[in-house]
C-alpha cells in the first residue's frame, strides 16, 4: 500500500539556537513519503546557514521578510502537495515515528479533519518537565476554549482546502481559529498515549514574551464564534460558555503579563457567565486576589501551581 505524502512546514525567524534540532527531528522520522518546507522570515542570526546545510533534504525553502507567523506558515501550506499537512515551529520537536503514527490514525479515521496527541513541554535545553494532557475534544470543547497543542496536530489537506489557510489577522490564537473551522466540517480525533511532539518553553516564546496579546485576541475569537453561521445552532446554545472560556483564557494571560487586577476582572466576567468554567482556574483566581492585596509569596505559589495547565499552549 502506498503511503500518503505528508507535508511538514517549519516557519522560522531568528531561532538559530533551536532550528537545527527541529529540522533533524523531522528529517529523522524515516517516513518515506515526506515533503518538508522551511519558510524563514528573513533571519539574521545564522538560521539561513543552518537551512542551507540541509537544503538537499528539503522540498524547498525561502528566506524573505513576511508579515508574521501566519503568513510564513501559509506560504508553506500553499506549496504543500501532501494529503496530510502540519507545521512544526522552529523551536519544537517531533518525537520518533510521530508522522507514521499520525498517518495510521488518519487512515483508521477517514472522516477526521485532523488528529492530535498530547504534547510534552521541554525547557530551553530540551529536558522534558511536563506532559500536556488533552482529551477526546470536539467542536463544542474547542468553542469553550479547550486548547490543543499545535505541534502534535496533523491535518487532512482535503479539509484544509475547504476552510482556507490561517487568518493573518490572528497573531496569537491563529491555530485555535483554524481548529474551529476544521472541526465545524468534521470532528478531530485525539490519540491517547505517548506524545508525538515536544513544545519548547523559553523566554522568547510568544506565550511568555507577548502574553498580554492573547487576552484581546481571545475575546475577538469569541465574538467571531458567536457571529459565524458555521457554528449555529451550537453557538446560540453555548454563548455563555463560549464567553466564559474566552474570559478565562484572557485572565490567565493577563496574569502572565503581570496585570492581576485586569486578570481578576476577566475571571469575574467568566464566572458571571459560567461559574464552572471560571472555577477550573480557581488557583489562578486566588493568585490574582493575593497579588492585588500585595501578598507576593502566596500569589506566586498559587500562580506556579496552576501554570502548567497552559504552559504549552500558543507559544509562538
């Protein structure tokens, strides 16, 4: 049986410190029908020299300025010819046999729009320190802002052709926006067990360096969900839960950006709409209260204890 072609895209910009490890994690998969594109945004840190080193094993690569991550990924997706597509950011890793495992799951679930596994968080040196556990989440879960780890997502390109590519107007939740559009066509499939990918946490990662940007985009995304006819009638039935999930996610990132007062306000809006959703972050809420009251040690202790829930999500 002929194996389907799998197209992997790595968007990159000034990540020379990690880029070679990322490239090798893809090339060492041993999958015989692999198409690999590296799309660089005009790096000046030695990334281009690393890409050239492996150019002979790539389907192609470019290095030119772009308008952000979404545009870079879209350049690769537009070039992709595989039946299965995915992108792996330039500081993340695939674990051995990840592609083969994803292809097997897609073959066993021909109606799935995409498949995903858990993701392992690794530190700057590549040492694992936390497993991000997901679940059998479908459209309704995604609409409540259940967050899936992007590095372990593999998409059936036939569905991507129907949804269109990433929306460049989103800079932080661009992947979640795409998962929603795909899931509106056909439910995804979650694979429990060993993770297919690792997400690297470091100071330059987007969810650490630009945490404040996630909050307004979560609310933008909630407004879109409640207005787009693709999500009816579910969105009307779930409107309070949708907004509760968005405000909860905003509260988390406002805390990460050092704005406990605003975080507390966001959590209050989440609680008013759906207390059960807001209280999933009860430790974060207590941390926000402690921070506002100037209780630094209890605040940091509570914040650290709850941070792992979101450590991986939307880092780039």
